[in-house]
């Protein structure tokens, strides 16, 4: 989940598919007639429920992408190291989970767009499989995607951000987009979370006790607790490094913390608190005033 803001270790805490269609049962002595719903008004749109953008046709999307719509986009690395006990796609799995929880809550006039699986993660590149965009490329990607969606009507967008280093290009993109009358907000995992404070036993920020606990709750089949070990060397400026003499925080495993303290119960507390924060963020965004176009 974590990244490293300004290439240093930072504190961080540690979505439902559309309801199935129901069909009326018609009973008659001789015949039974059923009137189909208009193609231009999908059930999800008629019910004003949250909807997955990728499941719509373009004409259905046209009816849903309005100025009153809030667009939610997941952001999670699908190839970024998380120690030896968590998968490279850890952040992507977390973003997908949070996306489904947003759908579960079914807030009115919310459209959930596909998850972005690459971004700015420079602090993990010494560990094979990890990938990163430059900060400028990440910022440009955010603004290009959001400009495309805003073109059809929505001017309020929220990114389910599962990283820390991603906060920098997200902030830059938000500033650029505000000049065009678009509001971009996003999850900030550096903010203190009371649930995390209550359950945390050890330090660290990456593939640590809290993040591992969250994954034990979200996707326990992806966690290899037998490979979890304490790896909490002194925090140094820079990213994580496998070289004990290298620049940055030395981490032979790629984690920074003590995942051996992780439990599903801790993960449940932190995840449910995070979901509540995200839903409040989205509700607040719905009420936000649009900036003037410059």
C-alpha cells in the first residue's frame, strides 16, 4: 500500500458488484407479455446506484456521466514489492477491494472507473518486479484520464489512492485540473487514523504490521505469514535499499516494519475505518463547489 513521500518513510495506516437483475414473473391463461426496459436507461442508471463504468455501453455511459456525477477511480500498483510475504499486486488488490466497497455503499450518482495500476513508486526499484513512472508522467496520466472523463460532464473526481509517493503527482494534477474547473480529491494515507493507533504494536510503514493485517482481512489467501519477519532498521533519507551500505533505509526483505504482529482482527478495524473515511470524502466532494475556470 505504501509509497515513500519525498523518498523517505512516511506514516500510513493501513467496494460490491451491481445487484443481479430481477425479472418479473408473468402468469396468464394463454399468453404472457413482458415489456423490456429501454436500452438507453440501464437499471443501474434508473436506480441511481453506483455503477462500474467498464460494464456500460457508450450510450448508457452518456446518460450517467453528468455534471452531478462523482467519478471514483482506484489507484494501486500491480507490480511493486511488498516484502517476501505479500504479493507484488498488493496495492492493486487493495484498490479493487475499496472500489467494491464503494459500490456496496451504492451512493447516488457515483460512477466507478477502472483502476490505474502504474504510478510514481521510486522507492522500491531495487527489488525485482517493482515498477515506477516518473513523477511528470504520473501527473500527466492523471490529468489526461480525468480530462477525458470530465469532457462528458463530471467535474468532481475522487481517487482511491493506496500509496504515499503518489500523493505528490496527485497534488500536482489537482492543481492543474482546478484551473479547468475540475475538483480532484484523493485518499491520503498519511493522515492519522484512530483505529490504527489503537491496534498498532510496532513501527514501520511498508508491508508492516498494519498493511499485512489489512491484507489478512481483505485477501488472506495472498498473505504468506510463514515468510513474514521483522525488518525495521533505522529510517534513513531515501528509498528502501537491499545494500547495507546503500543510500536509504536498509531492508533485506523489502518490508519496513514487523508484520509478525499482524492479525485479521487488526486489519478489520483499520479497513472499516478507512472505508468510512473514503465514503465521507466522496460525500463531501459531492457538495464541493467547483473552482472557476482560469
